[in-house]
């Protein structure tokens, strides 16, 4: 492995080495957010050299990827145990690289169990740390806020309530930068064009299914959703589309849909246009609820875990809601079905309620408030500005 240029040393020749920035993302969403940030930083300071852990998006943005996230990404307890060897190898590699290259700045994106270990190493060796998209300590493991305060120099948080929480515990610099999804969750086609392009009728009521991005999640939710689709089709002239996450094998969805008497069109690679074209969304709890919320779509959120995982979660989680749109709103704007509540009958009942004109209008108004609370567009640029400020503090020259 070639040596990466460091940013904190000055060669004896007087020629300055390029500033080195190490960036670590451990999941697909972090890879995408990291790529946005790298591009913004390059605009501000083209000579910065980026290296670290990421995937295709960061590689395309110009970062030197020394370890690919495909080798460490886990989606549940059993998957993480299966990836432990790769996670440990990645940690050892990045720890050694951090200490040898001594970058001017370490940028950590989400992936808390892994990244907090690197943050502590960096702090002990005087390397500045910027954490972007912080661990959700407000939901569980509240005690970790003090650990973050002792290991991180600055935090760029994406939810409005996080800034005050971290500041109260003494984190050095905390800025609410807005949510990066605000920039990217927007359709570029009208409803009629999107539906006709997918072979669907723009004149029909359209329900979108988003059963998740993890195999076990999809397996637990697709059945009740398809059964609810059959029930709704008996009552209304309705059509259904199923938005495939890139992490889910299309053949698995095709097999599930083939067993249903109701026609369901599987769509992929055009998530925001198809989501915007829907009248209602049945969605797994997670980032997709924010995507639907940003498009102001009434939804029914479903969440189902193994009995053991759910029991442990009930002991640890401290929030009143599971859907991010409801957490941000501070109230139950859209229905949440959890565990045994995830049945076709309950999905159908909540769908009937969401389709009532007065309730639908009220939900859309509240989702507009949620969008406003996520801040204005431009989150990656604001994080890049924070990074530039930190680089200026750790480097002995004026950045141009």
C-alpha cells in the first residue's frame, strides 16, 4: 500500500505537502454523503488529498479508498457477526493509516461503533476530528454523549434537536447544518410522465410500497403489504408500485409479487420520481420515511423485528416514535405499526384513514413543517465550510 501524504508535516525542502484528509464511511448512505462533501471541499481547496474507507460514490468523487465498505457493511446482528473479521481488519488498517499519515483532519460519517474508536485514537494523538451525521444517542445509549464530547472536536448534526443536546454536554463545536436529503429528494418529472413511463395509469389512485433495504426487513413486511393491496383493490380502483432498494435482489421481489393476485409494478433506479407520483406510501421505518416526508406523502410506517431484538430495543430506546417524520414533528403525524400490529387489516385500516380528504390535507400540512425543520438546502456546503475552518486551525498556512 502506497504511503498517503500527510497534512501536518513540512518537508525540509520547503515544499508543502498537500493537506491530507482521512474520511471514514461504513454504509451506503454514508458513502453518498461523503461523496457530496468531498466534492464541496474540492471546490474550496482543490489540493486536499482524501483517503479512507468508502465505496463507489467516494471513489468516483476522487477519494483514495483503502478499504471498501462492501466488506464491512452489516445490516443486523447476525450479519454483523458474520462480518466481524472484515470489520476488525478494516479497523486495524485505518488505525495504522491514521497514525502513519497523521491527516490534518479526520472526518467520520455515522457508523458509530466503528468510528468512535477511531475518534478516540485521533484525539489521543492530536488529530482533529469532525463527526458528520452523529450517532443517534438521543434515541438510545444516552451515556455515549460524554464519550463523544471527549473524542470529537466538532459535530455537524442533521436534526434540529441534536445541536442543543450535544452542546449541553460540552462538545466543542456543534452546528445544525440541515439534512442532506433536502438537496436530493426532489422529482425531475411530473406525475403523469413518471407513471406512464412505468406502464401505469396517471388517472388511478397509486400506492407505493417501500418494504425496506434489508432482506429480513423485506421478508417480514412484503406479505402484509401485498395482502393489504388485495384488500384495498376490492374497495377502490387502485394501482400499486413497489420501489426496489438497490440492496435487495430483484428476483426476490418478483417471486413475492408473483404469488399475489394483485398486479404490482416493481420499479428501480427512479425512486424520487416514482415516490412523488404516488398518492400514499406503505414504508418500512428508516430513511425512506424522511424521503416520503420530504415529498409530503401521507404514509403508513411499518416496523417489525425478531422478538428478541424488539425486546432488547424496548429496554434501550428512549423515543416516543419510531418514524423520523414523527420524531422531528414531535407528534404522531402519520401512523406507525409495530411488531404484531403489522397486519394487512391494520395497514388497510390506516390507509382508509389516510385517504380521507380532511386527514390527508392535515398530514400534508404537517409534513411541510417537518421539511422546514430539516433546514434549507446546502448541507454538504455547510459541512465543507466547517471542515475548512478546522483545517485552517490545524495547518500553518492560510487556505485559499
